C-alpha cells in the first residue's frame, strides 16, 4: 500500500495539512472504518501503521486480538518507533 494513495483515499487530498479540522476528523473516521472492515492481514496492518502515525491507532492487543502474528508485529513496530524517537537512528 502506498502512503500517498492511502492519504488521498481517506482524506481526499495528498496534503492533509490543507484540511480543516472537520475535514481531518472525517478522514480519521473513514480511516477507522476502513481499518475495522479490512480483512486482508497486510492491508489491515498498513492501515494500523497509518493510524499509529496519526496518533489514533488502538493498542495492538485491541487492534489484533484475533491475529496473534499481527499483534506481535504491531508491538515490534511500536518498540522500534520508540527506539527511533528516543535514541535516533541506530547502526546495529
């Protein structure tokens, strides 16, 4: 899934910074609905990561209660994001 395509699909623009607060909230609502009805695991995970980037994602245990592999992947994603935020880019 392409990030620009997802943003265009759910928010109706390639630049969410141009949206009014009401338009942005409607886009978040559409994104949440899209996540809720998505059944294909990789697409569902992609939508969750976008929601996480926007600060509206449910916790992995809630988002992927019936999908243990996706739950583990989401937890790993959050750990990596925390490390990047806290310590910056790391060479391993």
